């Protein structure tokens, strides 16, 4: 009886913790299994929190935000180490670990530390330093997250070559850094090290930076990153990587050669399923370890669920947590009335950061939906002028017929926060009328919503129809 549970959750990252506590608060007996003693997974311990803390530290210590306003240049004038810059990260991480532990304890979830694998579709074995324990569960949630992909063409055992987990082990800020892979992680680190004074080369085989973004935002980010000193090598693939005592030499398939002191390979992530013995549970993973799920996050074995990075894109802490909440609400309650799809926001913490929710112009054109666009620039907004953001803008995409909001996109200061206003309006089925009837504080970036809406409405009245 002691090892029999209503739910066993494998993985104590953001998604796993939310899944466990959601089920526990329905009265379920829950076991939360993780190989590490510190809760929070990669999000709290190796990925999201450390990388974003480094970004904020870089912005603060280099005066990036204040240069245009006050002519202040706080460029680091000594050989700073990553450890110097990450002291704040340790405090943030410890506070987050403590909060997560308290939350799990409040839910009466039992935490088991060790490596888990399936013995059958209801039985999980957990190995730790003291041996093996076996538990059974009526339902199982897989939330094991992901790890950096390490292509064989890069010798990661050589000095100066890092992945997105080991990059923070640098003993000092490199004078030059090549980043292979211009996805969210690669682009974020490229901007951060650029702000810290490194000469950065960002290399990607695609023609467009972050193609999942609205194309207008992607183009704007490309322009700003280039203006800030990042050398973008798009439509380029690495043919050869040669490390030596002084750095790393990359030869592209085009023949171009890039030589830098250090190399970060950000070639995507692989879902952490290899050690789970999925076959014993009747499951099989896809090429990068990801699991297929239905609209309620059930795998091919109906009582086994999967959420977060382990099911692939978008692989964000925020989306994984929401997926877990919905999955366990359905597992321990009625699924009727629960939405199979939802509007999930995304943010990339580049410099400047970008945020989005809902449809892009590309997706609406592909679907044949007629739409109109309203825009507002930061430098024409009082708060935008105060913070000195000359490149930022907010873009709202409305359905043509009734001006219902379909998508919101922002680039600039606090863009990741700004898009949540649009997210809420979209979730409530609102649109242009909602924004035109609201009163926003002045000066705030929130006022950009009203600016963008009234610009669209005024253009419509002047020209007889809204302009795209």
C-alpha cells in the first residue's frame, strides 16, 4: 500500500511540479520522482533562470539600457568571470528551490529522489544510491524535460566548446564567441555575450532569424542585433570544426571561415526519454526522444500522460506548466468543456526582447483569413520615450470583418510582459472595441494598445477601409 499511488510524476521541473500539485489538491495520492534533490528542473537550475539572470546582469553592469539616455558607458574594465556575474543567480535559484519545495510539501506530494524507469505501464522502478524501490500508479505523468542536443560533428570534450548547459562554466567572458544555432537559446546567448563585450558570430542554416515569429518582428530583431554588433551568418552550415590551443576555427560549407575564442553549440534539444525504458510501458519515442500526445496530453497508453519539453515544441516552462495543469485536471476530473487548444504566449529574451501570442501574418495568409494590422511605436509613446527605446513597437492583428484580436506581437523593453494584455483580450474574445473603450495609465507601455487601435480605426475612417 505504501508504494501504490493514484499518480506518479516522473520529472520535477516546472511542468512536473504543476502536474503533481494539481492532482494532489484533488485528493489524489501523488509521487513526484526526480533524479536531483533540487526541484525545478532545467528551468530553475541550469537553463531558464541562470540564462535570464545572466542577461539581466549584463544589462545592468554594462549600462546597456542607460547609454542612450545618459551617455553612460559602464563597460566592464576587468577580466570578469561568469561566476562574478552569476552571484545573483545563486540567490534567485535558492529562493526558487525553496518556494517550489514548500509548494510541493503543502500539497502532501511524496518526493522520491532517484532515476526512474518503467517495468510495465503501471510500475516504475526508482534507483538511488541505496538501491532500488518499486512503485505502482493508476496514472503516470512523464515530464522529464530535455537536454542540449550535441551533434557528433562538434568535439565537446575539447576546450572552448560548450552547449547551453555548460556555457555558464566559462571561467571568463570570451573576447569572441561563435554561436551555432540561431534558435531562441542561441539568439539569447548571442545578445547577452554581445552586451558583455564579446565579438559574437551567430550562425544558422535557415534564411530567417527565429522564423516562428511574425516576419516583421523577426526582420526588426535581425536589424537591431546587427546594429548592436552581432555578425549574423544565415544560410550557412558548419562543414568543419577545428579546436586548437587558442580557440576554435569553423569552416562553413560556403567556404567562409570564422575563428573565435569559444564556441556555443545551440543545436536544439533532445527530450529526456532514453533512460525510461519506454518499451516496457508500450511506448516509443520519436527521433529526438519526444512523445506524441492527444489534445488532453495522453500518450498511446491512455493512462500515461506527457507534457512539457518531452513532447517537443514550443518547449517553454510556461507552456509545459499549462499543459500539465490541463492534463491532470482532465485525468482527475471531467474533460467536458475543457479546450483542446488554447492561445499560448511565447517570449525570446534577446536584446531587445520579443513577445508574441496568437496568429502571425504568415499563419493567417496561409489559412486564407482576411485581417488588418494596427501598429504603435515605442518612440511615439510617453513611457517608450522615457526608457529611451527607439526601435520597439507593438503590432496587433485583427480579423477584418469584426476587428476581433487574432494576434499580438511586440519587440522592445518588457515585450514579454506587454503581450499578456493582448493575450487576455484574445482569450476573452475581445478586439479593437475593447481597447478603444479602456483607459490606460500614462505613461505606460500598455497605452500602446490604444495607440495601435486608434491609428487603425482612424486610418479606416479616412480611407474607407482599414489598411494592412
